[in-house]
């Protein structure tokens, strides 16, 4: 086999080259498609992991009023009547994504249609966790990134916490 290969080395090389040139576009296209698909899959996975944290916040706050307006959370509404609302949004402060001081039960209508009601949220937040912790949230601008292993750990951590809450 080895001898055969040595004898035909050039031929094999030529053949591969020819094949590659003929199929270049196809190879490129499938690898691009694979890349995009994989990127989406990764994004989706990350999202799933972050959902655990939101589920925990909602469970933690289910007996509390809405963080911004003080009205009762619509606990029994279909699909869950309230959100895990962030004080500093995940878009503008992604490093606070898992900071439990930054997320609280909030009525959907306040979270989605009231622009998060930042001013009222702050007032409610001070009432709930105190000014010092609110100010430390506001001062926290250190970027943070989580790799896949860390995200897995975070998900497990929240699974545990949820279990304890639901006991
Ligand atoms: Zn509200």
C-alpha cells in the first residue's frame, strides 16, 4: 500500500487538486452554511442557559409586587403574566446578566411597553435592596465574559437554587 502510494504520489496529488478545483464552490458553500448553522446553535444554547437564571428570578419574586409600580404580578396568567425585568438592560450591561440584584419580577406591561420604567424601577429597587446595593450596580462597569463551561455551571447552580425554592 505504501509502495503504491509512493509510486503514485504525484497522481494522487493531481487528483486531489483537480477535485478541489472542481468542487471549490460547493466546499465553500457547505462550510459557510455549517458555520452559520453552528453559530445559530451556539447562540440558542447560550440563550437556554440564561433562561434558567430568569426562571429563578421569577420564582424568587413570585410573592412580591412589581418592582416598578408596586402592583400585583399577574401570577396566574397564561404563559406567566410577569417577566424577569432588568434594571440595567442586558443589551447595554451584559456583564450584569447574572447579577441577582439587577433582575426582579416585573409586570409584562411595565417591562415591555413602559421602556422598563427606569425611574420607577430605581425607586422600587432602593426600597427592596437598599441604596448602597443600587449604587454599586450602577457603578459596576467591568466587562465579563463566560465560556461554555462556566455557563454550564451557572445553569446547574440555578437548577439547584430553583429546587430549593420549590421544596
Ligand atoms: Zn410595574
